[in-house]
């Protein structure tokens, strides 16, 4: 059965020949602008929120207790995302995804405005930051499945891996620029960083309007909403390749996520201040951006699963090296920290590229929102819950030990997953066998009725 995106290809290209490159499709170009502006604003705002929260806490608390406040921000966002994401995937499969994206972007715009005003007038506080963290988690829960499921509706299937590479490159370029610009803007005036994020979210809303209506599979009105939610969960559970890819990222980043502790390292270990914090936060984006750029010209084609496992191992090693900078002379430590974070970002980008390509190409469009929501829930668990784990573990054993233990844990997980999910090692290409995809999809649609 032809997908909605394939049926719309003649319209996207003016009724002429099928596009040979995703950038030939106007809606995809606008989609890239949305991705760029959204991540620019979100990463910059997240960094400044963490920096302000840590500095506010340090006025009355020691480094360990202040690090725990960063963990609490991550825990709040994770709890909201965990509860809302399964329903967000259902919404993304049953309503127009561009409209959902515009609503969530508007929420981010309002949050940036409140943070700018409170920073300008001096009444920003930890309770306010915690409340806004919950709102941001709510917006992210619905935004992720909606925006993440759009690319397959815009570009033909044979262009999807290259489109994912370009989308990832836009994401990483924004990750490089966003934190660095936010750090410099904060150094001038704290509220400047939030005003910049607000402007970027507004641009993203306009970009999504340009994307406009995209064709997608019709909603399953004959199935109960809870059964539809279960369909996505059952599909992920029965497709071991998708399950292995999602859970590998979940546990590796959960253990080896160091970004929550960057303010601690910048202020109390490396002593580089807010400008240095911007450099440290941008370094992963530099490594990831280079990797995404390579994939946009030379997409990965062979032994994709094994290479993903190797990249996650490199991710853990880079985390350990970053942690060891605490024992180096300051000048050497700063250089090594930047290089380690760049390698960290490059390895993460490699893993993300493989995982997203496998998920998008192994999932039917009518279930893509729900499967994307499961992926987002695990990403949130690894990011937000990982930040909480890093913050609380740093409060217990110190930030340096927390980073080292996390990196070593990621290496153990990689070795374990290579044995637990041999399907990952055996995945040669991104293309799913038709006889494998269809039974898995049918099982996901039938099993909830048989087990209700």
C-alpha cells in the first residue's frame, strides 16, 4: 500500500519528475528551518536555565546540594514527559501534526517570555524555574512525536535516510550555535538569552505555517484510544531491532549523560565561567555536526547495527575522558574536555542517525506517531532522568565520580546489549524485509484485542 507521502510527491514537485534530493521539496526546506530555530532556542534556553538554577542555589547551598537542584529540574521534566508522551503519540497519529507543532512552539515562546521578564526584573527563583520546567516538559511531550513524524510525510521513502541526515545536521548546527550564543548573551544581560530564544520560537511557528498541511495516514476511528496506545507499545516490543536500538540509547545516555553537570565543571572544576560553559556545551554539537555533514553526503549503508554499537562504546569512553579532566592541569584540562565532549557528540550523532533511520523505515506511517512517542519517552528518560541521576549521584559521591561511573556504565551496557540483542549486530542495512515488517505490524494491531 502506498504511503501518504508517496501519493503527494507529484504535488510537492509541481507534478513533474520525482525529486532526487530532499532539498528539492519546499516543505522540507521549511521543516529544516523549523528544526534549526526550535533547537537553537531550546538548547540555549535549557543551558541558561541550568546555569541560573545552579547559581541561585549556590547562594545558599554547597556544590553538592546545588548539583541536586539540577537533578530535580531533570526529574520534573521526565515525570511530565513520561506521563504525557504515550497520549501525545496518539494525538500525533490522529490530528494534523503541523498544528500540534505550532501549539507547542507557542508554549515554548510563552515560557521564554516569562523567563526573560523574571530575569530582567530580578524575581526569577528556583520555584519558578521548577514550574516552568514542568510546562516545558509538557510541551516537549507533544512536540516530539508531532515534529519527529513529519519528515516521512514530506519526503519520499527512498530519500528518508538523507533527509534524516540533513535534519540531524540542522539539529546539531543549532546545538553548536545555541548554547554558545546563549552563554555570550547571558554574559551581557541575563534576559538577552531568553529574548533570543523567544524570537527563534516565533520564527519556528512561522516556518511551520509555511510547511502547511501534510498528508498522513487516516486516524483509526474504529479503535479505542487506549488500544491505539497499546498498539505502539506492542509494536516496539515485538520488533526486536527497534526495541534494541531504543533501549540501548536509553540506558547508555541515562548513565553517561554529562550535560547536566557542565555548570558544575565550568564553575567549580575547570573554572571557565559562563563563556567557558558555552564552549563546553557547544563542543558536542561540533563533533555531531561534522558527523551529520558526512552522512548527508555519504549516507551509511553497510553494517549499520554493529557500527551503532561501536559508536555507543566510544560515547562511554569519551565520558570517562571528560571526567578525568578534573585531575589534569587547568590549561590541558580545558582542551581535553573540549575534545572529549566533541567526541561524545560525534558518537551520539552516529547512534542517533542509525536509530532514527531504523525506527522511521521499520514503522508504518499510521503508527509512526505512537512509535515515535515511545522513542521520545526513552529519550526523555535518558536525557531528563539522566540529568536527575547525574545530579543526585553527584550530590552523593561528587560530580567527578558521577561522570566516571556513568561512562563506565555505558561501556558495560554496550557489551551487554550486543549479546542481548544480536539483531543489532546482524543489521546490515536500514531496509526492513517486507515479510518482517508486515507481520510485526499486524501483530501490533491484533494483540491488544486478544489480550484485552
